[in-house]
C-alpha cells in the first residue's frame, strides 16, 4: 500500500514507509510535545513534491518562520499550503461542510491542527452537549470519507487531559469519536531530555512501539 513520507527518514522507517494514504492519523499529546512540528514536516514534504496541502489551523499558531527553517524552497512551499483559520466551532463546522469541494487532484494532504481546540471551547459553553458531539462526529466522518475516496492522508492533532484513575496516563479529547475514526493513533510525549512517541494503534504494525526524537532547526532528529 502506498505511503506518504513523514518528512523524516527515521520516522518513515518507524512507520514502515510513512503515513498511510487513505486513513486518518491522529497525533495526540500535551502542549509542546511536537504535534504541530510533525504536521508541518509532512506538509512541507508534500509541498516540495509539487502537491498542495489543506492546513486547518484552529489554534492560530502556525509560524511562517518555522516553515522557512524546514525548507530551502520555502517560497514555493508556502504557495502550495492553503491555511484555513476557523475561530469558532461554527466556523469549523462550515469549513468542514465545504472541505470536499476544496480537495482537488492537486491536494496531497489534509492537516487539522487541532481538531479539539474549538470543540472544547464550544463544549464549555453549550447547553446541549449531544449536539456538539454529534457535530464533531460528523466532521470526523467527512475526513474519513475524503481520505478513503481521494486516497490521501489526513493528519489530525488532538489535545489530552489527565486520566483521574491513573495520573500517569492521558486521554484524548473527543475520546471514542477520534479512536474509531482514526486507523492510526500516535501519542507524543515531552520529557526534560527531549520528546518521544508511542504507536497506540496501527492496522499493520505492532502497537506499543516507541521512538525518541529531538526537535531541531531543520526538523526532527532521532534521539539515541
């Protein structure tokens, strides 16, 4: 099955070639653990190959300067990345409603960073939680359909919260909605000495595989 490079050779090797092209891959972890960096690496790689990227940025945190660090051809790369910046959950719903129409043959990757930022804000204000969860479920279903029909990878980042029963563990915001919609789940962690990731779900690789990495100017490096 065709794969899409992650933008880092050692991470491609870890994932047996890279991200699967017809599924959602969810990268989740605490703030500062490297989620956005992993998405930008993949986006830059796709753009350098001449494809376009749809990048949904709900956190307003994408730095053009970081993309300049990641690619010597950053001017071409930036022209091929379409940034969408919803600021409310209603904006996000409207954007997802029209997403399929934006996905032309030129698009090689969709990134949503993060799926849960505006969802959490909406939940905190909502009188009817069911409606908000239903809307998120519909958005994930739309992404699943696009990935399957267009045969392109969809990368989602997601926030976490502490598991009250086990303080050492974290849980994904959106829980089962994201677990069922994602065929690949990657948990990223932040340590004093660097970063790590754990493969929590994959359709062809062993779950529980671990990898240590460092975030550097040109991207990421494997930490031995």
